[in-house]
C-alpha cells in the first residue's frame, strides 16, 4: 500500500525535523521550508523558503532557484505555493 502524505492544495507536505518539503519529486521543482526559530508557544516565527530543482544530481547550491525568509508558516506556505505553481506552468 502506498504511503499517504499530508497535502496542501493538492501537493504532498513531508516534514523531517525542522525541514518541510512541498511538492512532488517527480516534477521539475519542489519547495523546501526550514524552520529557523519558534516563539514561546512553539509556533514558527522565522522560516526560510527555497524553490529547488528536484534534480538531486545537482549540487545544493545549483538546485536553488529562489530563496526568501518569512515570519509565519502561513506566509511561507503562501509564497512557496505561488512560486511552485508559477514554475510548474
């Protein structure tokens, strides 16, 4: 049976520690969110966002297409979704 992932707007979200990956590795690009810090309640308050080429044979530096930092997870997901949708069109 195939593993079922949490999805956001139809694409999988996979968390590994402080990193969250959004998108399908079978497509040309994915988004990586890195939680840099959290507030006293445990809510992320500094998140790095990177639009990456999904080609793992490239170096980490060469995979980065766009990068930004946001202050809430909602802002990070919103910009990551827009970047990915525009890139995949």
